[in-house]
C-alpha cells in the first residue's frame, strides 16, 4: 500500500492525501452518525485530471474508492466500510463554476460546487437553479446528481435528473468521459448521463455537470396551514393546483410530533398558529418580479378549503423574515429529531391518493411492535413522498434500535403492497442496499448487476453501496 500512497501523493500533492485519524475523522462518519467506517486514505484532488490519476492508481492497485461530496447523505453511501481498505475520494476542492449561459439557460460546474453557491451563481446571472434541500449549505452538486436528490422544489421542477443536461465522469479505470453537452435535444443513442444520475458513486466519479437554469422567481406567497388530516392536506393540494397552476412550487406536510420537536429543540422557533392541530402544510407560490396575482391565488385557495373544512387555520407570511420563520419550521425537522435521540428513517413514496389510508393503517401496526413509538411524519406530500421517521418512546432509544428490523420491515412491506417505493429521494446507500434488492424483481436486479458489471467489472467503485 505504500506504493499506492506514493502514487496518490504524486497525483494530488502530499497535503491532499490524508491518513492520520484526526485528519480523516470528518470523512469517515456520516451525518446521521449511524455509519462510521475507516479509510486507507482520504484523497482530495483539485481537477478532473487529478481525479483521473487517483482513480487510475486505485484501479492499478485494486483498491476500492468511495466518492464523497458534502457528506450529507442519509443512507451511509458516502463513507467507507469498517475494513480500512478503501480510499475516500473527496470532491471538496473542485468548486469552480466553469461557465454560465443565461440565454440558453445552462450552467456548467465542477462536481464539488456546494448547492448554495450554485444558487448564488444562477442568481447573479438573473436565473434560478431550483433544487432546494435543507442540506444545501454543505451538499455538493456531484452528490445531488449521484443520489438524484429531491427536495422541496420537485413538485414544480422535478428531481435532479430533470435538471441535468450533460456530465463529465471519470470511469472506474481512470478514463474520462466528456459528456458535457448542454443540448435539450440529443437522440444519438443510450442516455449515459441519466445512467450515472442516481448511481450513488457505484459506476464512476462525476467531476462536472451542465445543468438547466430557469427564470428567476423572486416573488413569493407563503403560508403555514393547520389541517385536520392527511386527507384534508391532499384536498388542499388539489385546490392549490387549480388556483395557482404553475406557480405552486412547494407543498410540504408535517405532523404535530414533528412541529413539537422543532419547537423543543430549535432556538427561536415558535408556533405561528397557537391552537394545536394534528397536521400542518407549508404551501408556497412563486413567480416573476412582475407577477402580482400570487397573494390572491393563495387567499382564494385557503378560502375555498376553509369553507370545505379542509383548513382549520393559517399563518400567511407578510415579510421575508416571516417567510424564513415558516420555512425554518419545516427545514428544522431533521436536525430537531436528531437532537431528540435515535431516529429510524424511512423515506417512502406512495400514490398520493393512498397516503391518508396508509398513514392511518401503519400506525397501529407499529404500536404493537413497539408500544408508544413516535412517528415523526413529514415531507414532500405533493410528490407522494413522506419521511416516516420513528423516534423512540421518550428515553427508550435502545428499544427502538432493538425493534428496528421489525418496524422497518412492517413499513416497507406495506409500502410495497401499495405499489410505493422504499426510497423516494435519499437512495439506497449502505442502509438500504439489501432491502432495495429484496423489493425488486429478479429481472430488475439482474439488469442492474449487468450495468454495474459492464462499467465496473472489478467492483472497485463504492462496493456494498446500492447493490448488496
Ligand atoms: P455525499 O453525502 O457526500 O454522497 C452521497 C452519495 O453520492 C454517496 O453514495 C457518494 O459516494 C456519492 N457521491 C458524492 N459525490 C459524488 C461524485 N462526485 N461522483 C459520484 N458519486 C458521488 N436529500 C434529498 O433528496 N432531499 C432533501 O430534501 C434532503 N434534505 C436533507 C436535509 C438534511 C438536513 C440533510 C442532512 C440531508 C438531506 N438530504 C436530502 C440528503 C443529502 O443532502 C442528499 O442526498 C445530497 O444529494 C447529498 O449530497 P452530498 O454532496 O452531501 O453527497
Ligand atoms: C427533508 O425532506 C430531507 O427534510 C431529510 O429529505 C429527511 O432527515 C430526513 O429523514
Ligand atoms: Zn426530503
């Protein structure tokens, strides 16, 4: 291994090959704290050529690589296993915005550009890059592409795969595929770009991307709405779609348990409504600077639904500070639940029409497995995507962890029975690789293995992630 470390140092410079426990510590544990591995080394290349040299050296030495961006992934896919034999390849130094074309509506970036910096670059060109995640201050566009991230703007703009036009990828043998074509139309064979989107670092290292930009939407109408049930939230969604059309950009749900955790653990958070409700919705309309019908459309939506009994009360933001405070209630849930203690995460999608039935049926099933278990239910209800994250009965984390296999199986079985998905947006990573394969047909798993074998015949790219 000394040979490999020498090659890596020659490729990126001594200071960018980290091996001491202190230096590698932040790269080997994931955000949840559940996955903690060991690394042979952490390598921080500064260019596509350096990534290619690192990957070629690892290929030659038959050493596995774990690509890593901002290390905000929630399924353990960006950290090494416990063997101490894997190299973590961090894209953190590759943060250049290569070019912006406001006329065509494209931006070309290094994979290590942080999502919040990408927003700023788009804004400076008078455009919008719409992807919006609670982790946007740390996650990278390479990680977003590798996980096909979702977030709160999917309802209007789609998942990451709908925002990308072309990629640059270092293949497992060190060759570079330059697919940085910013064309809306290109029917010249298999769509290789889309093959790498959502591949979680198992097929190659994404080093650059051409992304779509959209017209800026600086105007907003935002409300935090108390609703009596999931059914009522779905009814509100229907009315909001009719009233706001393309301007409806966010439609998020949270149960009372989720709000309670935010109010308990996040400094400065306050309940904008006061009278407790079982469920809440964050709804936002967004439009161009010249758009002046947003407030009216939001008020009409709420008016229609109050009359029908689907809305109990609402707080409408009238200043940017009030808007941020409402968003903080939604975006603070992950962090607040982490502070509360152990969390058993489930990131599921169901047909929207089944969400109310599913949430009411699964709760008693889980309560028989672990009496008093607390579902912290929230997420992108407009996409049919719930984060059905369980907290233990207060002070009983060990019991939650002991019951975890039974609880997760009950949830996944019922999701599969309803034709849903056990990973809506976070990917499979290490946490769900086995479960992912077990809910797919043998044909589908065979096809996935054939793709993996074709691109990474030696199995050196992120082994143990995505495919068991
Ligand atoms: P990492 O965590 O570093 O890596 C994630 C995966 O991508 C790993 O498998 C890794 O090997 C691979 N990878 C990373 N970079 C590359 C690359 N350049 N080439 C090839 N493979 C690569 N996710 C959502 O979808 N929606 C949300 O709303 C959302 N909200 C979040 C909120 C919080 C508070 C947190 C902590 C996380 C949230 N996430 C969300 C999850 C996470 O932020 C996303 O999965 C994000 O896309 C990961 O980006 P990253 O740069 O941190 O990737
Ligand atoms: C969100 O929508 C994220 O807030 C994170 O996808 C969900 O922490 C989670 O489970
Ligand atoms: Zn989410």
